[in-house]
C-alpha cells in the first residue's frame, strides 16, 4: 500500500557534486550541489542546478565553465562544509586545507584531493524555477591513478563516492556489488513478445 | 596524480530510474534510465534524458507525462531487463510479472512493486544532442508504507535503492550511514573569513 507524501524533491540515489568555479577576482570557489546528473551521452554533458543566490551561479554565468569534483567518503565533512558556507564571505579552500587546481581545459578550478573530476564548458542555461540548470559539456574526466581498476577504468569501490538522501538530509556510503548491468536481466523473456 | 581518461559520461552515484509511460494504445511501458536527477526545488522537478529511438520517448511527447519508479535491490534483475528490452516489441510487465498502476494525477503508469514513485507532468523538453532531456514537474511522491521511517519520511535503508556505475556497467547497493548533511561540516571555519 502506497502513501502520498506530497510533491517532494526526493530521488535515490542523489549525488554529492562539488562544483568548482572562479569569481571575478579569479579566486577559486567550490559549492556542493545535489541537483544534477548526466543528461546526454553525445556530446557528453552533465547538469548542475543552482539557485541564483549562490556565489557559484554568477561565477558560472561569467566564466562559462565549471568543474565537478566527486569527493570520497573520507572527505564527507569537507563536502558538507562546501554546501553550508558561501564563497561570498569565505575562502573554502583555506578553511578546509584542500587544494584548488586550475583546469587546463576550462576556466575553473577543481579539488586536488578528490579522486574524480569532470571539466565542463557551459553549453546551455535553462531557467526552471528557483533553480537554474546549467548544462556543461564534459571536455575531460580526470581520475586519481590510485582509484583506477584493472582495465584502466575508475573503480567505484576505490573512489567510494558519497550518496545524499534528500529530505532526511543524510549521507551514505556505497554498498555491495549487485550485478552486471545489461546482463543480469537478459534471461527475462516476454512470453508473448519477440 | 590524476590521469585523463577522456570525455566520458561518468558520475557517481548514477541513479536507476524506471520511467513509466503509456503508448498510443494505452499499453503501459517502462524503461530504465540512468541519465537524470532532481533539477529544481520549486516547482519540484526531475529530469530524465532519453534517446529519440526509445519507445518511451514518443510516449512522453504524446502524453506529456511520465512516472519515475525507484526499484529496490531485490528487483535489480527486473530493472536491468527494463533497460535491455524495448516496449516496441515486448510487454515488459507481463515478462516480469510486475504490475502497472495508473497514476491518478498524470497520464502514466508506475510499478506497484517498487517502493518509491514520482508522478510527473512534462514541463520542458530540451534538445541536448543524442539525448533529449525531459523535465517533469513532480505532482506527488508515493511511497510504500513499509519503507517509511519514524518521522513519516522515506527511509533509504528500507528502500534500498540501486546505484549504477556507468562505464563499468555495474549495479551496487547502498552503504553505511556517514553523517548528517548541513551538520557534520559546521565546525569547519575559514580562519580569515566571517
């Protein structure tokens, strides 16, 4: 039996994206955003939705670029801080001791200590309501060598990304391997279909 | 030391959204989509990005509505199947034995056996490239009573949603609680800021 809980913004899993930008004085800033995800395979694009009130909003509009750094579990405290403090008044890098690195491809910084980074050029700006959705074309992905697996692909069990649970406002880690995609469902057949 | 792995569509976590639609003959269909997420708090909106080649694409354009059903770990096999088979040729509900339920609010069906459902009215259609991004306004969220926690909020540990790892094409479960959001980072301070 299902119960209505109203029009809430909850999905599972929700990501913890640390969005990196430069301000007008070229000071690096980061903010944590949970509203976003991949939106296109070709060109490869990712979205982040920000309120106009955020410092990062103006930075993205100005520089037409951003990065998405994905923190590991061990940096959950810093990731949370990046979503609480505002870059208008604080230098979040100096507060946390983390290191901004200038992207070689786009006009934005990323977080050196985080294992997985997307470098994005702003392609579209969509006004939805309280949030503006920025669509960035992913020009490159940079991965810490220590989290690459056998096949040279990023290994999620080494990255240990954080999952956000909206509404309950909780962070969770990653769980056990459940199965191979495009594989474990293959033996299901529609008895009446082709 | 970071290594470039090229312009790939990978973020962590990536969701497993089961998108429900009706076709022209009002046959219920579902497909699994990994490209999407919340994009706005007010109005509450969620995105799913689909290729035009999918059967669901035409259904959403026609009916201007869709649902997002979020499967639990125990239905990972069915969720994978929903991403492999096409509704053009198969009845995915009869193949899996799962039950379509007509939403009372929007012109789309959801999956009865999945614990968490968003009912969405199409608000925007954004052409990005290979994928078209549909933005749906969340009119209601329906949650299985058994997965509600003490405060009447959905409990992620009872829902046990699936996490998709793109590129490696693997499914993972949920992990341990890491901390409270907007809380565990509060004691970090910028020594030079306010």
